[in-house]
């Protein structure tokens, strides 16, 4: 198999200065597919986990090995792959001023050829990968600034998981590294072939779908994180009903009286834990301007509630009763208003809005609907937002 490298970096010294600039030459990928990778191994390592490795990874696609089985090069390298962050924004996570090597996703900070605008969707958070079958291997690596291939041989042999992925031309894929079993620490790969680019989404509706990719046995474990607004700490049960409520931006307390009419506790679906089949979940929608007092921009609040079957909103109470672990969780999505009160004293987390507000045309800001994915992994929830093409700003 011929191995091609798609990125060349040349450092050009400038006079007697100590600084240098980097020239990136991108080579066209023939018959590309589009790949995005998330490291969902979000566990913490403590003194009691002597055999558990820190989930800091290197991704090698089509690696080449020496006679001792140690990787010496690869067609594509995604190094310093850290745990994913809770919000995957609708644009690449490049950070020119950052000195940290850790990457919250692939391609993320990597300077590689990314996807185009496809059917109106911005694929700049996906890397272009040659279509076809590829061997992919993830290695545990030390948390330092040394590139993977410069590590000592003994540090390049800790395989986290491996497999073969088959990518079709001009298709969009999201690859998840997951822990399938919390007790045995078995890891696995979920390659999801996305379909949002083929769905005739309305320009006036916001879309969202849901996944529970938690480990088997996490809910029953005692490894939950401390309570707080940045975590679901307890996780959720394997089967949960999903509800959506919408509120005006000035809302400070969530209940049926403060919700936007017809958008309190709307049942969407029953969600099941799954770390085996990477099928696309159905998308649900709500109007961009469900708050009819808004016309150009909105900071309408969105609230997603997960409830175990058999429970209802009266069970969790307006004031918030403590619930047994895993039976109820709230996710709150806000615009500019961060002073909201999370409904109920139960598992909860806060996120940016599922609506994109940005300067477009003569309006600053203007609201645009987005395509959103919410994924629950053990004691955390994650939001990924995909934006559609919109007009650039116009300045007077």
C-alpha cells in the first residue's frame, strides 16, 4: 500500500531574528471522505488505579512498524489527543496563541486539509481522509510535549484500541473512542456515518439528536464525580425519556408558568445506552423564534431533561427534590444569560445555546439555527454544534 503524506511544514528563518514562520502546503486529497475523532475516555486516574493509564492518546492511521512491531511512521497522525471538551463549537479549535500541545479532538488544532462547505454545512471541523479501508490504532502516550515518534520504544507500545475503518467517498464520519465496560475497562470504537448533509432541514428550525454512550456498569459504580454544574456526576440509566422545554431569555426560574407556550416538557424520545452500534439517532426540531417577541436574534433558553421511565415532572418537583442516582438529569442551554437557576436539585449541566448568534449582514447579532448533537458519556454530557453557511458581516 502506498503511503502518502498530506502535510508539509517548512520553517523559514528570518534574518537574525529568533522568530520563525511556518508555511503549510496542503496537497489535494483525491476521493476524500471527512473524519472527526473524539476521545470519550473521560475517566480520572487516581492512586487506586495502578493499572489504569491516563487517557491521553495518539491516533495512527495506516501505521508502519519495524521488525519488533513498534510503529515508526503513519500516513496520518493525530497526536496529543486529550479528553474531549464539553462543547465542540461549530468551527475548528485552532488556537494560534496557545502553547499547549493537547488537542481536544481530531483534527482540532492539527493543520490538515479540512472539509468544505457541503450542501450548505460547514465541514471545517472534519479532516479530509482518503476514502477506502484504513487500519487505525490508538496508543496511550505520556502527558508531555514530546511527539509520539520521538518517544522511547517502550512508550510506543501501549495500545488503547485498534480496528479497521472503511470510509466512503464524500461521506461524513464521526469516530468515537469509548469505554464499553466500566468494570473490565474494555475500550472500543464507534464509527458513525453522519447523514445531516442529506436531510432537507428547514432554515427556520433548530435540530438536535441524542446519544447515551456510557460504559456498562458506570451507574452502579462508586466512581462518580463531585456534584456541580459542570457534570452529571451520577450518569443516567440505560433507558431514559427525553423532554424539551423552551424559555424566554429573561427567565430565572424554570417551570410550566415561565415556559414559552406549548414548549414545556415536550416528550421527544426514549434514549437507550449504546456502545455497540453507531447508528444515527433521529433529529428533533423546534422553531428558531419560538419566542415570537423576537424577530432577528434570540437568546431563548433551552432545557433538556432526562427522566427514567415512570417518572414525570411532578416527581422531580419545581423546588427540586433529591432523586436516586441516575433517574433524572437536566441540561440547560443559554445565550447571553448565565444567571439561570437550574430546575431541581438533581444532576445538571450548562451549555452554550443550540442557536448560533453572530454578526451577519447588517445585523449584529443575527440568530441562525444549527444542527446539534448531545452525547452522554458516564458522568458527563457533550454538545456538538454544526453551523450552516450564512452571509458575512456588512460594515458601514
